[in-house]
C-alpha cells in the first residue's frame, strides 16, 4: 500500500493559485485581503495584466472605488508576500 502525504500549506497555495487563475481567465480581478497593511475597508485588486490597485469598499462592502495604483516594485512585493511568491 502506498502512503500519501498531504501538505496543508501546499494545498492552500495550490487552491489560491487556481482561484486567482480562474478569476483572471474570466476577466475579473483577484482580491488580495491585507491584514494590517491597509485600512479594514480596503483591499488589493490584482488584474490579469499584472496591475495591482488599492480599492476602498463602501459600508456594505457591495461596491468599491479606486484609491491608487501600486508601482511595479510594490506589486511584486505584494505578490511575494500574499501570493506565496507567484
């Protein structure tokens, strides 16, 4: 009998990467929630073209508005930090 070993961290990483790919392929941005780096009503939105923006949600979290676009260096740092080095 072959023993199968699962890595919880790898499973989470693969799931996040798959969800990110599916969002981008469907033409939607991928939301990256930041705990402590942004205000509680803000998040990063990553687009398929590589651009990452900071957005701010309304009180009901139903819509959001643009705050600022990250530089390419900042975007790379966010990907390294929150997307496991993608």
